[in-house]
C-alpha cells in the first residue's frame, strides 16, 4: 500500500508533470507567471483544490450516477475553489488581487477535471489524495520554474513579500519582453524543449 501511495505521489513530480508532460493547465501558466510569488500562490491554491476535490470525488464515486458525473465533479471542484478564494481574500488579500480572475478560473482548469475523471473516480480516497497532492506539487514547481525564468530575465530580480532580491549588477539590461504575454509562450516553449530533451535521455 505504501508503495502504491508513493508511486501515485511521485508520478506528478516528473513522469506526469502537468504542463510539461501532459500539457494541461496552461492558461494560468501564461497569465500569472510574471513573478515567482504569483506562481507559488497559484500553485498552492490549485494543489489545495486538487487534493480535496480528488478526496470527495473518490468518497462519492459509488454514489454519483454515471450520467451526471461530470456536472457533479464540477460542483465539487467549484466548492473548493470558492473556499480557496475566500481564504485568500481573508489572509493573502494582496496576492488575491494580483491573481484576480484566475483564482475563480481554477474551476475550469483541465488538470482538476482530468484527475477527477481519470483517477479519483476509480480509486480509493488515500490514493486519490496522493495523486492530487503529487500533481499539485508538480504543477507548483512548474509555475515556479517558469516564473523564475521570466522574472529573472525580465527584471533582473526575484520578488518575495514585496521585497526584490536583485541578482545582477547595475549594468544588466532586463529583457522586458519576458514579462509580457509573448514572453510566456517563449519561456514555456523553451522549458518544454528542455524537458523533452531530458526525457529522451
């Protein structure tokens, strides 16, 4: 059992890491990864929703009629997205304002519905939690990686809690292109290329 739990958790960290292996959840990646702080916030919010939606889908998988399973999954996911939204408004309001509309849009993130349909609806609660947690942590790492590349190249610094940590000297000229929308596509494409090269080796 412990081996199965470890397998389901670790697959989301590399083998099935969402943006780079199964190419899901790209909308937030392109939109909110201007800073590492934003990437971590979105990743943790998505992880919370993934874990608890997987848990509840698994618990009710034998009760939900097959014909209405997708609407039921969406209702479960939307419930936990609302909880995340309220918690962020209460405790991390500045970050909530930065992420804006992309917090409610977690409801339509393909990763969540995909894990509910492909895994949680067919497996036990413990394995579903491990799956959700692993996929969420892997997704958070992906957001952090893309955010770091974009922010470092685009501003020459990494910002945490409104404090910029400058990484280059005064002669550095930032690639402002990287913190714009096209820079997100370029960064994602480069990291996908690197992941594919590593995967082939």
